[in-house]
C-alpha cells in the first residue's frame, strides 16, 4: 500500500499529465438520478459513465489499493476506475483512455493492450512524466452536483470524489442520504436543485432511495420551512431538551414555575448544559400539557380540562422567535386523542409544533384518574398519527415529533401494531418512569422490548421523584442515547 505522504507527493506530477482535450466532461447535464454504488468499482463506473465524455489518462486501481489511488487521483484531478473486468474495459474504450497510471498492487492485465502503462514508481523517476500526454487544461462540462453519503463505505466515497472532481462536478455530503436532515444538507440540496432539480444531480448509493424519492426529498428541501436549529427532519439531526408542564400550574412541571419569558430562558440554559455531550446539535423545547387530566367530569364529562388555544398560542409564537420546539401534550380523559388533537389544529399547522399522547390519562368510561393507569390502543394511536401525518403532508410542513408516553407495557395495547411508516412523523417513545437509577433504566430497557422499528427513544428526568436526578452526562450515557429529554 502506498504511504499517504508519498501519494500526495506524486499528485502534482500526475496532474501535469492531464487536461485540455484529453479530459472532457459531458456537455449536457445528466438527468437527476440515484446511481448504483455497491462498492468502489461500481461507484467509479457509475460516475464515469454519467460524467465523462473523454479521458486520455486514467488512474486504475485494484480493490486493495483503491483508497490510496483515489487520493492521488483526487489531488491531481484525474479520473479513475477500479478493477479489470469487462465493464472496466468497455468504459476505458468509451472514454478513449490512452494511458493507465497504476499502483504497485494493480495488474492491468488485458486492459494494457494498446495503451501506455505507467506506475506511480515510474512517475517518481525524473523525466518519466514526459512520456505521458500532457494537454493544457481540462475542458469545462455541464454543471453537476454529486451527492455523497459520508456514512457509506469509505472506499466508495473516496473513489466518487476522485471521479467527480476530475469531471468538474460539485460534491455535497448528505449524511444518511437525506437532503432534509439538517441546515447544511438543506442548503446543499437547495443549491444543487437550481432552477430544475430534475437535471444535474447525481446521488450515489441506496441510502438515497430511488430517483423518485430523491426528487421528492429535494423538492421538500427547497420549499418546506425548517425546524428550530435547521433542517426538516426532527431526528437524527438534533436532540431536544425540554421543559415539561403547563402554563401557570407549577404542580405539573417546571414549565409552569415561571412566566413565559423566564421559561424560555430556563429551557435555553437547560439545553446549554448538554452542549458538547453529543455530535448532534442540541435544541431547546417545551412540552406543554395542553389538555389537563381533571378529577371532575367538567361540562363535557370527559375528565379533561382543555386550555384555550389563545393561551397556548402565546407560548407557541414566543417559542418560534426563540428557536424553541413545542410539543402539545394531551391528557384526554374519557375522550379520544384524535378529538382533542383536532382542537389544536391551527397550532399544529406551525412548523415547530408536534404532539404528545399521554396514555396514562386516557380513561375508559367509568374509570377515574389516579384510581388506575390509563391506556390506549394501537388503533387509536394510528388514527391520530394518520391525521397528523396527512395534515403535515397537505400543508407542506417539516417532519413532526409525535411522542407516545409510556412507563408500563399495558399503557399501549397491541403496541407492535403501531404504524411507523409515515415519513411525516418522528414517532418517539417517551419512558416516563421515575425513581432510582436502577428502576428508571429497567423501565427504559423493558419498553424497548418488542418495539416496532422506526421509533426514537426519549427520557424524562424528574427533579422531585428521581433519587437522584440524572445529570446531563448521566442522561446521555443511557443506551440508546435519548433523542428527546424532558424535565418535570
């Protein structure tokens, strides 16, 4: 394998061997597409076919030395291919390759027939570069952006950068293959889209989905509002730290222990305690108990007191200005979650507002709060989730957090039937257990057993009931690390 310092030392010599009419990118921007990239060889072929019209000098690597050769090629602006099979031979013929530059571990075999072959060791020798064609400068091609998922195979990424760079294409990183993940990926997707996102964008690898999915995600990235902290997906681009409670009711949690302005300051300071503990950005949040479980039936007989929209609106608007996410928490009594959720539809139309279903306070007829633990069926959860997902899609909103509160398995019946398929929602299971660290961790672990795929985990810290309250460091040592942490 070639040492890194030697690789970079050779790059200027190789760069002097290329350019001008000897290296031409395609004249017309290709249609936007997701290209196959199972390995470095397939990535190189996919991009070469899509981006290059002519290349007289090509770096050729075997599987073993592909990363090292990619570094040389990328530094020098030379395209490269990996392997020696029929597909590579056909591509070398198509682009008119006349000279192959190979590493010490690469045998070009039949690919050398009719072509000059030089090794990196040859290029180190004085005067060897004179034997390699040296056009003046690379021809400028059509504007193209190549989207790479840095979480995919490192060789694929390295090879793709080399080929894209040689063709003069821009390269943008999109972790997880998701243009909407965070502010940086949204910005990159918007820049790549230009006037017509159907042209000039090539994404590499299956993490981007198919071409239709990629186009849909890019379209959303250019039109949908961003969440606090940037991006249009709730997770995994951020972790939220929330103050839980109800305005003006201190007994329900820390959110009600001070006025609105002081609550914003408090949650911002709370979130700041988590800075540096995770690679994701930390976003402050409110979890506002919007319908409050009541000991009396009330005028509508549902044992739930709904706070008026105007009162919650003040908190929602102030949170938007401060970059605070808001979750509306429902304690529905004997009514159903969907009925209560629709009462706050105008607030859920805000891009920074999500929803929480607190099943502890969902009663059957004849039940009373605190006499038993409430519960909800998966069917009712799905009904509410479908409504919220449809609302989000219809109004072009970013992904919404939908929290399911639980500390006992009986609180959500048929939990395996909870539908997590709607991409408009980040369904989050909030472990509400309090007590000793051992008890809390046991509850957290138990709630993950049999959990449907696609659900994010959340955690709650209690100031009074926990013995002791977890520190931020201890909270983020919980496995899996919670994406949403609330304080009561």
